[in-house]
C-alpha cells in the first residue's frame, strides 16, 4: 500500500511507503514500529532485525472505532 506511515514508537523517526509498499527505516532490534493508514487499525510490530516485514491491515468500516471492534 502506498502512503502507509511507519514510525519508531517514542521517537520522531519515521518513513512512508512508496508506490510498491516499500520503505526504509533505521531501526534497532527491540524497537516498536507503528504502522498507520487512514481507515485502517494501527499495527504495532516489534522489530527483530528482519530485512523484510510483512504487515497485514484491518480495515475499519465507517461506523467502527477501536472501542467497538
């Protein structure tokens, strides 16, 4: 997905995915990566040193919020 925002939790370090869904970010093992995109539930993934991460997204319908999922 293009335009997904990735941020290292607790920092201002971040990136945005390109047209192919790729991104580069300087993270250290143990950092928590936050993935967010409008209309989708935010994902938190602990970075373990992988070169490639596969992230799945949960789509939120217009009437849903985190509180009533």
